[in-house]
C-alpha cells in the first residue's frame, strides 16, 4: 500500500495511508474553522461531527454482520455457493415459506431460465432450462428429491409424469442447476436439474398448520410435526390437501372444466448413531384427481388462400391455423375466434 509521510513540529515523523492523511487534513481544517465561531455554535458543530462519524461507520458493521453463507448440495456434498463452479439458483427455506412455494410452477416464476409448461393431460409436464426442451421421450431437466431422480419417460409427450409435479412438503431448499449435468444426475439432466432438499427431523418437538384460499375455489391445507423419539432417532411427518374448481365452463353441460383435488403424506426418519454417520429414509405418497381437461373441437373453415405470385405459401392444419412459410398470404378475415373459457364441447369425457 502506498504510504504518505510528513513531519509535524520538526520533532516526529508520522506515516499513514493517503486516506488517513486526507482525514487528518479535514479534521485540522474543521478545528481551525470552529475557532472562529462562538462556543455555543462550536459545541453544536462538534455534536454534528460526532453524528456524522457514527453514520459513516454503521454501514461497515452492518455489512459484516449481514453476510450469510449460502450452502448448496448440488455436487452431492455441502458447499458454499461461492465456491461452486456452476450456475445455480438457490432458494432458502425462509424464502419458500415467505413466498408460499408449493409446486414446480411456483419455482419457475422465480427463475427466468426455468420454464414450466403444462400440456394436454396431467402427465404432460414440460420443464425446460435455457430453452432446451425435448419434443418426445425423456425430459431434458432432471427433477430430484434429496438426490433421487423422479423424472420419467413419456412416449407420446415431451414431458414427464406426475412425480415431477408433486406438492412440495417441508422443503429446506430448492436448487436450480443450469447447464448439462448428466455426469452428476444422469441422462435426464442434459439441460440442467431442479433439486428439492427436504428438511431433516428436528432436535426438539415442533409442529405447524397452514392454510390458504384463492379464487376459483382454490384452497390448500398443510400440516407437519417433527421431533426426536430417542437421542439418536427423529421423525418428521407432513400432510397436505388441496382442491380447486374448474376455471373453464362447458356450454353444453354447464359444468366447470379443469377442476382437481388431491392429498399427500410424507414420513421422514433419520438415525444418527454418531457424529460422522447418519441414515435418512423418506417415504412419500400422493393421490391426485383431475377432472375433464378444457378441450374442444372446432369446425373447419374454407379459406380462399391465394399466395403471392412467385412465392411459396403453406397452409398447415385445419382452418384455425394458417402459417406462411417463405411467402406472404393474404389476411384471413373469416377465421373464428373462441374464448377458451367459453366454448362448446362436441365430446364430453373424463380422463
């Protein structure tokens, strides 16, 4: 560090960094100016200087005390997030409780690179990271619970099963790992992974009961209890029940479409015979029911499509879908528009 040197009274030598030198000069100028004022004003200036000194020093102390170490387990061991050479978004237990995170849809709203899309059926759940998504077969994003891959393969859809969208119970953290991670999590993690870290049994007895209510008759009830049974063994129990009315209306039957309800339980046990060894076992069961999905058949319209001369025009699908490829198609004014919330089903069925 560069050092500035000056002499005072010719009898002593003081060495200090430039910042300290500027501070001494400012204090000296302040003292000289204060001598020109009356004692009353002088005392007020001293008090003001003291307040400013405290205000400048406080942020430094607050920064040192407010630093919090973020621990992640993305590489199958506990590490400081700053020491991990991976792109990770970590959501703590406090944020999960504060924001009311209950499923993968809520998690996707907190990270711009994670996209969750629900397809035709309840098993068509499409999760993608950084725009990498499959069209069919196994998903590109692994969904793990305590390191166990719950992703599955679909032949007809590009998404996984309901195991990827279970209600999230008593989470300690959510980690979104971006980029290819097949070496850590297997072939499902080509685009990345979403890992749920559940809470361990607590050392003291504790419990909670929460409920929420929303529009379209949506409500959730969750409860949990945790505590030790012996000095080395503890358990944690969780339960959830949810229900939601349909947000669509069938104009033929008058019934609501898109409703659902379900419940689930989870039991976690952890045995710690010593400080260096432990065994954790978790069992989870979910039973979800989904009503008829909002689908409709639309009549085919006949369009008089005349492509521009010398260009190519391609009409894809039925009369409800028109696409121009490499050319320009005239505007279609006879296309039918249907509000998805108010439609007439030509077939009624329940999956």
